[in-house]
């Protein structure tokens, strides 16, 4: 009973450090990265089984050790960190633990020292009373565990205090079962969004749809959990890291565990699936995104930093890999397509002010800046395609309201001209498949294609554009399957369609927009909303005189602005106005700021002038919606599809892909 009471006290203590943490995955004063996934106080282990960190056999990673000495605050211990800490590794079944440098056959790393500050809670932040922590640290770089089994990593400090990390090296998977992997990521996509998109674009009669979405026809459906190592809501950086490395980390982290050092470039790294596949098989790599290319989802394939905002360094990592520490040799992807010209043009947005168009060209890349040039390009060329400043145009504007593009002066050459000849996700993905097939037909390839603006438009409460991006993703999936069939590679390709996280979006009924626009007063306008039997059926599929015609099998709304629209929304949002109608002139701007710096956002009254005010639920510093907790779907077809059924942690997607590609290694030999 006493032990349980002590454990409950520990839990209560942890709850006081929920918003702010001294170092997310290090609740004790001794830190081991990669950590044990049960990152809570050791007393909790009385009744909660420790959770390990998993590794692929032969996967490179760094180890960071830290000993903290708080100078002030609730954890203050005198402020003198232990410089004589010890670190050992023991494989289960071994007779004794070994010093880490002996175990990995490396030199003992140098001792490092620094300090940092943090706020213990919101009250400390409001009073601006930070806690100061002195640190001693070491880092072991580019090591690997090759033998499957359980390991115990123990940091001993302060005359007998210990922090233990339980590690598991997964069973070896050296047999290659698929030649190619095509991973689609619908950023922020949830099952509720897929359901909404289906009703937007697919007709139904008597409760039955006439057609199915492409992803609906995949034979295997699973669901993955998206939470972080130290918070249950993730961002696209940390979630991409989980998908690509099999390791969960902290929000904003790309391919690293977050340490407390001052630089964002020395945190302990973990090798990604792209780096491993290239190292082991010398296979082709393709990266496609409708975001700016330095954004988190494409970035996490090659970048290693705890600050996803290091955009210039991300672009450099695409081309040169990691250069500040010894790491996996990287010679660039075969094809890299997306937006984000501001990080390629010489100037403040690029790494060290360099011209990265020229840098890629100097390493043999063909560089293109519009769809016409992309499609005309030889499939044998290493290719960089950058088609706009910032994120690329949404399909709603590019195809259905193209006049909007004339007002968007984001040309990738930096001359501020309209970007009228942008490819969409489908055009980029199909061209990338042609390039990979031509360049890596024998050795196979791995490709990631991201529909980025599902997420970006959900953040802006622009649900129509978000669902348009989802439909474009589905059309891209359909067309890619047909392309692979034509290339003779469909049966050789594992295809996965999933998301990195969700948004709290759903459809709850319909809205009579004519009534809403004409009604007087906010309370009267709300009567335009129909729920249950009054929701009716989707009017988006009923053609109008201006409806665009698409080829057989391609599904988009016949009418983006019917009288009866979706009554939809997010579970968390800023103050805004809502009229449940598409913005025909361009994406939404739901909240605006009147102060400098931008810390206090209010309703943007011109965003939905005929609608009504919806009070926000987020802090007033937030001008957008936020991510949510729900599991996300995983659609799979092709070799190894059976591995992806059920409900599982998102790290399993990495391990299943690695298993299917046979990239686990019992030693450091390269098989290519």
C-alpha cells in the first residue's frame, strides 16, 4: 500500500509539469537518448510495465547522455552536474554490462558542458521566473546494434542514481520481399475527411454509392496511433520521423531526439528509411510534395535537427546529407518535386545564402520550374522541380477557379510573376514514377508522395480546399496504380496510403446557404443548419451548367457551391465567422491580428460576411485550427500488405516497410 501511495504521489508530481517539461523524454536528472519509452518517474514502474525503444538491426543512431543539475526551482540540487557519470550496455543473457565505448569499439567521447533555462509551469512563465539547469553531457555518434534481442542501457551518476533505457533490436529481416515502395501521405487526413470527400464526389442512390474511391478498394486497412514520445498531440515533423525511422520523438524534431544543447544540429540522430535503403541497396529515392520542400514531411527523409524551421539546412540535406558529423553517405534523391523556391533562391531563405538551383545543377540535376518543362524532361535525368514560392496552388484554385492564380505572384524564379503552369500532385507523382523506373528499374526504388494541403487548409478552416486536396490524392493513387500496371511494376510495389496525424474535423449535417445568407441575426442564421433527417443528401454531385467534365474514373464535385452544403467544422478553432460556403476568390483567412507582435487574434469579418461568429476554443495567440489525437487510416496493397492490418503504433509502418525491403543487417556490410 505504501509503494502504491508513493507511485500515486509521483503521478501527481508529473501532472504539475504537463505543459512545460525540463526535457521531454527525460523526467529524471540523468538522460539517455534514445530513451526508454516509459519516460515517467521510476516509481510508476511499480504498476506500469517499462516500454522499450525499438531498433532495426544495423540502423545507425547516436546516443546522447546528459546529467542535469538544477540551480533553482523545485528540482534544485546545488547546480553542480556530475562530470564522472558512467554509461554501460548489456545484452540480455550476457554475463556483465560493458562500458559503452568498449561495447561499440569507439573512443570515449569528450565531456561537454552547457546550461539552459525552462519554465516549470504557466505561473512561472507569467511571472517570468525561469529555472536554470547546468549540464554535463557526452555523445556517441553513428553506432548500431546488429544482434536482435533485448538490451539494457544504464547511466549511473550522482553516486549511484541511475537512468535505465530498455532497448529492443527487432528480429532480422534481410530477405527482400518487394522491389519498390510507394508511400502516399495525406497530411492531416482522417477517416472523417475521407467520408466527407466520398460524399463530395461520388454519387449515391438508395444509400449506395455508384463508385468507390481508389483507396477504398485497397485490400488491407489498418489504423495507426500518432502520439509523440512526450505529448499526445503530434506535429508533422515528429510524426514523419516515426513513420521514417521507427522512433517517436518530440514535436518539431526531424530525425533526432531533442536534447538540451544550444544548437539544433547536434541532437542524437536516427537513420531514416530513405538513408537505409540507399545505403543497403543503392536504390532510387523519390520525394514529391505539394508543400514547400523544406516542410516537415519531405524534410524528415534526410534532415536531422530538432528545429523543423531550419529550412535552408533541410534543402542542403536533400543534396548533401549530414555534413557536420559522420553519418550515412548521401548523394541526393533521384527526383525531388514540390514548392518552396524561397529556400533555393540565393538570399536570406537559403542555407548560407547559396543558390541551390545552381548547387543541384552542379551535381547533375536537371532543374525545372513549370509543368511543361517537367513533362518534356528526359526520364533518365536526376531531377529537381520547384514550381512556386511557398506551398503549391490548391486544386480548387488551379483547376476549378484558375482566375485566382493570376493574383498569386509566387513564381519560382523569384520574379514575382503568376504561377500559371504548376503541376498537381498527380502530374508530379506520375513523372517521378517514370524517372524512378528509368533510373532504378533493376535496384528498385522508394518514393514518398505527400498531399500536404489537406493539413494546411484544415488549419485555415478551409474545408472545401482541404477535401479537394484529398480527392486529388485519391485520383493520384488511382492514376499511379494504372501507371505501375503499364510499367509492369504493380506486382513488385508495396503501396501505402496513410496520414501523419489528424484534425478534429467532421460533417454533422447540411446548410441551406440561401436561407443563411438572407436571414437576419446570428441566431436566425443557425436555423439554416439541417441535422439528422434534415441533412438530406449531397448536392455537390449534381451537375450545373458550369460543371467541368472529367475522364471516366476521375471523381471531383460537379458543383463546389450548391445551395445545400456541408455543415462541418473542427473541434478546436480560433474566433472566426462561418457561412459553410467555398471561398471562390482564394483560400480562407479566418482570424487576423491587430497587435505587434502577433499575439492576439480576432474574427476576420470579411472572411464570411453573410455568416455568423463562432467563438474560439483555442488560446487567442492561435489563428488556426490544430492537430488532434485520433488514429489515422492505413490503406495497403501489394507485397507484405498483410503486415499492415489491425491497430498499431505509427512506428510499425517503418518496421513493416523495412521488413518488406529486407534492409535489416547483421553487420555493416552493404549488399548493393
